[in-house]
């Protein structure tokens, strides 16, 4: 019997080669603070969330090459174009595609400095 969960995605893990550098990149592009937790076997930098939200973390690991892994779409605090400019300034790459408009908002594909595929998502207001 089919079950439809409230949220199919409950957590994401983004592998990075240099956790400190990755934290700097994500904080610059997305304009929020990541909390570092060193209580487990590996350090992690948590993406922010409130309540029982859906979120994830960065962790020291081996990224997929050339953006060939899963794509995480993360909310930006302003226009996609502004976040894309910060992405480039912080060492990421904006892929040669136009901004994509969908009913819930707009997004553009980028890669972080490790080559992880990201969508910079601007929700419709």
C-alpha cells in the first residue's frame, strides 16, 4: 500500500574536502550561519532549520565529481542573481543555464568549490 509522507526528503549530507572552507562558502552565498558540531565521529556543519524542519549538514567526505551527484536546492535570502554573484565571488561556479521559473519560485544551477551540484532557490513571494 502506498504511503505519502509529509516530506519525502528529511535530511541531506553534502560531502566537502575542506569543512572550514566549505562553511565560509555556504555562509557567504546563503547569508546564514552554520553551526559546527564535533560530538560525533566526524565534525559536521549544520544547515539552519527551525522546529522539525528538513535540513542537512556538510561533512568531510568525497564529493561527486563535476556536479554529477544529487542536486540540493537551497533557499536564498534574496534574488537568485544576487546569490549567483556571491557564489562566483566565493569560488563556486554558475552553470551556463538561464534562471528557471517554476510555479513555487525561481532557481539556477551552480556548483560549490568541491563540485557539489546546488540549486539556488528563490521562493515566489
